């Protein structure tokens, strides 16, 4: 039986990696990219939600 916490942990990991890749590929400034990546790695759940709402576009 798959552990529910393990499934959500894996899903969160995939989403955070996606957000980091999209941030690095964006047109944001280098400082902006660094801040977003650090936020995503230090606070994955909150960082991902904030990235969805306010993150770099394009």
C-alpha cells in the first residue's frame, strides 16, 4: 500500500522542480531568480503557492 504522505511528498518534489526550472528559464533578473529558487527550496509548499501567484512570467 502506498503511503499518502509519500505520494504528496513526491508530487510536491515534482512541482517544486518544475517551478525551479521555469524560474531559471524566465526573463527575470538574476537576483529575482536566485530569490525565487531559494524561496522554493527553503519553503517548498508556501514557496510554490507564492510562485504560482507572483512568480516570474515568461
